[in-house]
């Protein structure tokens, strides 16, 4: 564990230097430990691949006391900590107008059906969020689906698009330019300021993509409109 | 309704001090770039320091006053004119229904803040009124102002008897805390970073300022695993031109970070214009923290204010006459 400070109101704790599910598990457990400590003035804790940042109020928090408290946490115990996480199901209509790049995987020897087979119905770990609100950095993409980004990025990617960029898969909560290959789209708003959970997932959760067809897409979209669609999720792990 | 936008200016948005607590979900804090100017403008009207104000950039907006109120400004001098009378920045002024408040090009800075009693009333998103244009949330419909936008003051109120003191932020000295990847830059590079001057390019906006100057090379490479960004993070992508990340920054970034601009010098930096030069000075995070605390106390305890001897009222004939007599 390495404790560093690069800003007046933030402490950074490093637990490693590579993308690793074990490090994510330790970071999630560490976030829980910090929450439990109830140190005065702690604002928010932000996770990334190898570190977490604790933001604090410089008028309320004794930074040396905070450092000392964090330093006492046993790193190996973090790995054994039972931390629960959610598996959030995101329905995706693959191919067609929603996934215009799915056929380009034929270059990689994969039919559209095979792409769906490899991409859907498996858990992807949310390592962190960033780039735009609700954009998840997901781990666990099958190597056969790795594909260099488009040479000419699209000017406009519609919100809800699910795609692949290099070794990563993810989805766009907001319209954006981007160079990812688009596989499909979800009718579920990934950001909704009127929903209790504005963003559906956090670092440490898992995402699972469930294939739906175009008529289900429309049905879910109209149910969302009417306010009677419930996002499916399951709580796993923990004790 | 209090003000109506008749000309929107170059880039005008509603901002408070920022949206905190949601960076882990990817929400940029947004908020007033010159936090000190917004706090001072609010002080002039006795508002809470976080009350939403209008941030104008480079070229100001024009408003029609729909209801009598009092306004205060801080930050760059945009040559505020009420009807045909000039008013200095940093002085509260009464405006009467039917008047026009006009702002011109920014001088001695690039951003001007305008507040009304109680702040501007907009819906808050995730606890903040700040506009974040890239995600279309907060402020006035999540976007910069357009002609015809109608703005409401949060409360009725009056001016305090204060004005903002003259102070000089003109030097280009910007203090910097060593950053996450400071040691990816060798001693020669560090020395260059802290001795050369860097110029603000035209690519300077609410997301970040791109600077131009001697190339900074990180021998082990410029790409790193994505990590959370901070206000003032100075990232150096391949090509060696530093970028200072500001309020509308992405919450994660994957370029080597040589330093973090000390909070105390953010207002000075964000008031620079393209072409202006800055020089970076190394300080420790402990020094930066002390400076930040002292500066916040100075702002909050009235350190930037003085008694306003010539309280101005516009649209009231007697006060106008008095003001004219006093000018002689």
C-alpha cells in the first residue's frame, strides 16, 4: 500500500500497478473500511484500476490522522473481506441499425451470431467510471473480440450504444463522438436524473448483457416511458 | 422573472461552486472556474457563497431587466454598462425594470460573474446548479445561454455597503504540487518545466487549458492506466505539451501527470487569456494546503472587500444625480 497526496484535499492510496480483479476487490473492500471509519470531513471516495482517492474537507479533516488510519488497514485482510456486489442486467438489441459494426467482426472470422454469443450473458467487472457520467470501464472481454478502434471516429454515437474499443467493451450513457465498434443498443437509460439511482452501477459491480430483439427493444422503451420497467439486478457475494 | 437574455455572449452559463460527491459515477464537478470571483460577487449581496451566478467568458452577455433588482459582478472587467452608464466591476448596483445591462469584451481577465440576490433560481441536479454542457445537465437547461432565456432571482434583497478591493493577479506565477507521474520526468525535464514559460493556446476552455512551450518528455512513456483527475492536474500527453485540467474535465485520465496547480492559484490561472504566459513554481502539498486554507479564510473574512463610498443606484434619478456629482 502506498499513500500519496497530489492535491490539497485528496489522498491517493495505491494497491498495485496493473489491471487485476484482485486489486479491484481490495479497493472495494478498502472503500467500505473507509466508510466505516466515519472520519470527519470525508467527502467521496473514487476508485480507479489500481488506486482510490479520498477527498476530504481541508478545514475538517486532519490529514495526518487520516493517513495513519489508512496505513493501519491490513492489505491482505482486504482480499479476504466478503464484499457484496450487484450484477446489473442490461438488455441489448444487437446488430441492425443499433449495432452497425457487428458484421465487421467477419474480418476476425466471427459471424454476428458468434459475436453476440461471446459478448452477451457473461459478467463484466466495473473497474471504474469516467470519460463521461456513467461510462463504465469494464473488464473481462473475450480476447477474440479485441478489435482496434475505427480509423475515422464517428461524429455521433447515440446514447445507449454498446461497443468495443481495443480490449475494452462498454456503453455510452450520452451522445458522444467516438471510435468504438458499435454492437448494439440498450433501451435502458444509463443516466436518468429523475431516477433514484441516477447511474445504475458503481465500481465493483458487474454488468451482464442480455440479448433482446427489436420488438422487445420497443416494448422495453415504451415501458420505461410509462415508468413501469424495473431494472433487473442480483446481489452476490458478501455474507 | 428578473432578467431576460437579449444577447447571450460568447459562452455564458449558470455555475455555483460545483457538483461534488459524484465523481465516482463520472460526473465532472463543473462549477465556477474562478471560484473566488463567484464567492466575492455573492458576498457583495450577502448571498451564500455557493449561490448560483452567471459565468461569462471573453465576451459578455446583454440582459433586459424585467424586475427591479440589485446585481453584483466580480472577475474580469467586461465594461458593464447599464443603459448608457459605465459601471466598474466589483461594485453592487441597483437596476430598474426596463434597463439594459450590457457587458463587453473582457479586460484584465477572461471570466466575469454576475449574481442577483439569493442567486439565480435553477433546478439543481445531483445537488448542484452548475451547468455541465457536455452531459447537458444543470444550470439553464444544461446549456449556454441563448437569446430569450428568462432568469429568476432566488430572493428579494439589497446590496451590502462593500465593494471588491483592487488587487493585482497579473503575474504569471502559478504554484504547482508534484503530480502522480512526476518521476517519469527526469531532472532536466523537471528543471525545464519549472524554469520555462508556457503560453495559453486558443484551446483553453472549461475542460482544460492546452499550453505551448518547450516539449516535456516522459522517458518511460506518456500513457498510464486511467486514474481519477483533480482540479488543476497537469497532464502531459505524447508530444510534450501540458494540459491543465479544469472544472469540466473528464473524471479519469490516462496521461502522465507532472503536477497539480495549487488551489490558491486557480483563480489567477483561469483568468488568463490565450497568448498569456505562465511560469510554474514547485511547492509541497503541505505548503499548498496552508496557502489554500489561508486564502479561503481571507475570502470568507472579507479580506477582499472594502467599504463602498459611492454606492450606486441606477434608474433612480436622485441617486443618479448624486453619483454624477460625486464623479466630478
